[in-house]
C-alpha cells in the first residue's frame, strides 16, 4: 500500500511505514511502526506498545498480573 510517497507493510504483529528522515546530515529511509497486532512482550511480560508518545517511558504499558 502506498500513501504520499510512503509504503506501508505488515510484518508479523506490526504494521510498518516507510519514512524519509535525515540522520547525521544524510537522507535515509527507515521503517517506523504505525500499528501493532497480537501480543507484545518486554522481558517476558505482556505489554501494550503505543506507536508514539511524548516520553520514552510512555511507549509501553506493562500489564499488571
């Protein structure tokens, strides 16, 4: 699927979108997660990942047992 010169693909459990960015003064293309499906884990614990956040700590919500 293409949108505005970007491509979106699905990889097991995550949708990725191509994004042009500048890194160390050079234009590069990177894959950026735009949506998650199925279960996600961090250090063996189930989490809810968010596509974006204002703080790094807010990118995941760890589910309570």
